[in-house]
């Protein structure tokens, strides 16, 4: 039975007149509870970046989101070329693209890049954005300095040699310095009238929607937007999203309820899934005061998960996870443990580790947001299967943004008693891999052998077979089990039949410029 609040929201959605939307308008129902911020440092996890980040604000180098035959590669974007200085591997030189302008008409140049780097990484700069810097902290922790080499060239220096630095740069989005000044030199002021270089420009935003329009002066004419307008609506409740899609109030929804997917397809809607670099795990707090200090308990927890049951619950919109990467990935390697649902083995490992009875585990989870799929029913199913294998799970449920904040502060008072956290995570680039497992990290994981191999991969520019080294690293990670590997997402979304041109990139991100609407 629908709650009054949920019913009221659905009724309000259905009351919106269709005539209010112009031809060529795409309306998207996100899983987020709130609209992402519109400053070029979007909140809402990578879903926020997907919809309110890349379409509006752009990085120096970018993922090729029109590549469909594998994970997207890095391609030139606001920078046309880049390289690490052979004489100093911490120094990276970027040559900038000519003729790019921000939405306000001001020029994108080296001064704009320097402005944005100071915004995120220099607390003494007048434009320092504390909230934006916090968003960047986990992704880009080791930029040391930067300099303007000329109007079309900048150098960025890292604190240590980093072979995969170009992947990191994809997360630094460029906002207009001129518009920041025009908005009173405050980021809240800028958020009210934002300006990036992207194919879309934000023309309105409030607590319930963000409206973007096609940028008629977009520099990348080969990838100019086909849509006139995109409207983003946060809809954390799956029933609300499905009702809005069926009634024609939105054209596209993220993460449709799995039990509704067959009926949607039968009714003529497009239901799309695709390979997706995304894992839904538990991060385990490894410390002297938790049961997870013992690797046998961590392995037991991995044998306590009914992954096939979750895939059934999700109607095939996920696949079992047995490591950070998928088994088909050459980086997976050959770990000793093959984690299937085996309550007998889980209990034997717990007994060997000296545990009797149920092992209590309190887990921080969210109710929606950033592609969390269906965290409440999924966690309830895991709770049932884990109980059969010797684990007693309880949950602390918070908003996704709050969970992300708390994860960045593992010793916060609100985290008292929590020994694990459940947060979906991208496996798309090495940035997030290192954030997860290179010390310091939230679980407190530090295997000296693994850390040494990760350090080699990070700093050795002469490495000829990085994939082989990553496979050896991953083998150890799977067996050490700092996470419980649960399922990989298959990126489900559903569209109206009028939505055309969707390109299912094997990425967290989506190329909205390829989309068109057919009346």
C-alpha cells in the first residue's frame, strides 16, 4: 500500500501538463534523493556526474562514451594532447584546445584551468570551494602544484609519479571564472547561474528539477546535442519512477524495479541492460575491535552471500561478483577462493577463527541514490542468507549523501558500532581501485605485499605488462577479502519508445548528446 507522502508525490507528477514540455525534451527520473549541485562539482555520487556533470562541465581528457565494444578509453577533450615529462614523471603537460568558450561567452584557456585547480586544491585561493574540494578529496588526493606555461598550456605536478594520472583528470570539471566573478565570487551564486563548456547549459534549477538546454555554440560539432532540452528529476522511490514512466511524465528512468521490467517491455517500453563497471559490495572495517581483523571471518562472510538469489531478485539486472573486477576481465587472475553461497564452509571458517553462535555485523546502508539498485530489499535478502551462514546483520539506514560523508570520516560519532558499509562503486578506472585498497582506505586494509605491487604499478612508467601485475594484485585482494564481493550491476534503465539513439557505453556515464526524441 502506498504511503500518503508517496501517493502525493505521484499525484503531483501526474498533474503536470504534457504541453509544458517542448518538442525535443527528454525528462529523466534519477535515483537520487536530491538534485545534484550545479557548480561543476556535482553531489549525488557518479549519478550526479553522469547527469549534472559531464553534460554541462567538461574535463581536460574524457572517456569515449560512444565506444561500445569495451570499457571506454581516454580521448582528448578540452586538452588536445598530454604527456608525462620524461625528466620528471610527476610533471604532466597539457596542451589546451583552441576556440572553446564557456556558456557565458568567456574563453576557456590556461587561466581558466589554473582557476579551477586552485578552486579544488588551494585552500588559500579566494575561489577555494570547500564543498567542491571535499567532493574531489577521494578522487584526486595527490596534486601538488600547477602552473600556466602559456595561454594554451598548463603543467600539473603530482606528489608522486602516477602512471594513470590521465584517468584522474577526467574527474576535474571546468567552471567559468568569468561567470564566478559575475555571480558575486561565491559558489552558491554561481550555482544559480552556472556556466561550463558542455553540450548542454543549465537554465533553471530548484530543489525538484534541473533544466538544461542545448548549447548552440558547442565546440565539439561532431558531438553536438540533438535534444533541445533535458529535465532532471530526483525520484529515489522506485514505485514513483515506474509510475512516472508509465504515465508519460518522464521519458527515461534509472534502475527500474526488476519485477516491473518484463511488463514494461511488454507494454512497448525499452528496457536496457549492458555490461557495467560497477560493483555492489560491503566494505569491511578491519581493525582490532572488529571480527573482520581475522581474514577467515572476512572469507566466511563472502561465502555467506546468496549472489544467485540476488540476481533472481533483480530479474537478471545484475551478475554475481567474486572480486573487484569480473571473472571475464584479464585483471581478475586466479585467486584461491571461489566465493559461492556455502553456509557450511562459512560456519567452518568462523569456528576455525574461534567464533561461536552468530557474528553480529552492523552495516551502514542507504535507501537510494547513485545507482544503488534496490538496496533495501537486496540487503534484506543478504541478511537472510547470511543468517544461515553464521552472521547476524543489522542495518543503519541513511541518505546516500550522508553515507558518503560518513565514509570519508570513519571515526565520526555517527559511525559508532558500524563494522561495514554498503556502497556501490565504479570499477571503471584505477583511481577508484587505489582509493579502495591503497592505504589509507576506509577498511583499514594494508597487506604489505599488495601495497608494494600497487606502488609499482602506480610509479613504474617502464612497466611492460601492467595487466599481469594487476591480476597478481587482484588475486591477493580476493583472498584477503577487505570487501564482501556481492554483485556487479548490469546498468538497467527504461525508456519511452520515443527515446532514440541511446548508446549503452560500458561506463558509469552516458552520452546524452546522442539521444533524440521521436514524436
